[in-house]
C-alpha cells in the first residue's frame, strides 16, 4: 500500500484525539447513514460493535479501542469494550460467548491464541455476528476479516534493521523479549526476524535467546534483568510488544547497562519518549493503534451492512482513512510500520 501516503496520514492523524476524530467525522456525515467520504453504499445504523482486546487496561489496546469507538460513533452504532485483565490463550472465550448471547453484530478481537478461541468465534458467527480480528489473527477459518497493522515481513525487517543500526557495525549478541508464547503475531514476527538475521548484512548479529514477558509489566521487567544476567555480552534487545519494550526500557534506564545494551521494539510514543530523550533507546517503531481500531470498526460495519463479504478485491471506505481493498486470505492492510526517534517523537501523542 502507498507507504509515503500512509506515513503522511500517520503524522496527521496521530496529533488528533479520539474526540477530534468523532467531531470532524460527524461534520462530514450527511446524517443519512452513508459512510463519510464514501461511495461504498449505505452503512446500517445502530450496529452493536464490541471490541475484545488481548487484555483491558493495556495502553496499546486502550488507544486502539478508542479509535474503534470514534469510528462506531461516526457510523451511528453502539460501541462496547470487554475482555480479560490478563492475556492468556483461553481467557477470551467466555467474553465471546457473552457477546454472542447479547446478539452483538460485530466482534472485533485481537487473539491471544490463534486456535483457542476459534470454537467460540465460529459459534458467534453461526449466531449472526461478524468477526473481525485485528493486531493478532486467529486461524482464518474462524473470522470474516483480519485487519493487519503491517505485514509480518515489514515488521521483522524494520526491527532487525533498527537493532543493527543501534548496536553498530561491530554487531554482537542480541535477544528477543516477546509477549506470550502463543501470540500469533509475535511468533510470526520472530520467525521472520530469524530469517532476516540470516542475510549477509546482519552476519555480525547473533540471536542468543528469546524470552516471554506475557505482556505483563513486572514479568517483562524481570525477564529483561534475567537476560542480562544470563548473557553478560549481550549488545541488544528487540521487544516487539508495547508492554515489553517499555518495561525493558525502564530497567535499562536505571541500570549500568544504559547506553551499553541497545533496545528497540514496538512501542507507543507516550510510553517511550522519556527513554528516547535520556538515551536508553535510539529508535523504535509502531503504527498508529488508533487508526488500527478505527479501520477495524469500519470494516466490521461494512461486513454487517452487507457492503462487503470479505472476498479478495472487495472495497470499502473507512471514514477519514479513505478506501481499502480486501486482500488475500480476507486480510486488510493498514500500512507500513513507522520509525520514531529523537527527531520526531514529540510530534505524536498516543
């Protein structure tokens, strides 16, 4: 997808709050139920759209779900958020069952495990719900659409490039601090990072360990500490999870390893600004999670309204983000990852 256009859009959108999203979009909506900016047909009003993140009260998912809420308000639907307080493989099942019993029109879920929630999701679909996964996918047979924040290949290449640049030309030992051991997206990224590290330009980097913080702040902090004790020659850590990278940065910033062990990962600007400014982190990456939730809500609304079916080539308009096309395996791509550093991190507020 047009990476330059997406980056410009990311900069413009990140400065806005969810309230701005809703207010501006309502001004564009003619009040007749049509999608803002749109030639995609009539969106049903009153749709019940529920967001089910991996875990509630996680800053990343709070931001993404608020983006979804703004979109639901634009299409005059009914928004709700529910989910477990801890990310575990089967923790989401009971919430899916409840949403199905409540006759929810659209369930937007980030899967803790690609298979554990499949049975519950398919039962919800049989009961009439449309299922949209975002951030972390299930088995494709268990949902109608997947909203992908960026390609797995793009994320893996970005993360390896950033740690290589941070460590420098002499290379050395690196490790990965992941989320849960079963997280679909994390595992895909890690495997592709291993492939990326096999390229000649990264010959001096050696991956020596992969550990899991389970998207828990304290466990991620402790795992960072343990990594450094286990690997005294470690030169860098990649943590492709917002909870993990912030916890690792917090540990490094208060330790003798600050500036000696490099860190990159996927984080939000508000979490990472202080660590970029104090020299703990040179650069990190992400997409705008508010845009991800916003796009997921519009995609769900389009499905529930019969505007699209999820087949490859389907097109729909996602409010301010413009037109999107459904790709292979019923996947919609938000765009490319964006790199944040000392030169631009203050431009963002999420």
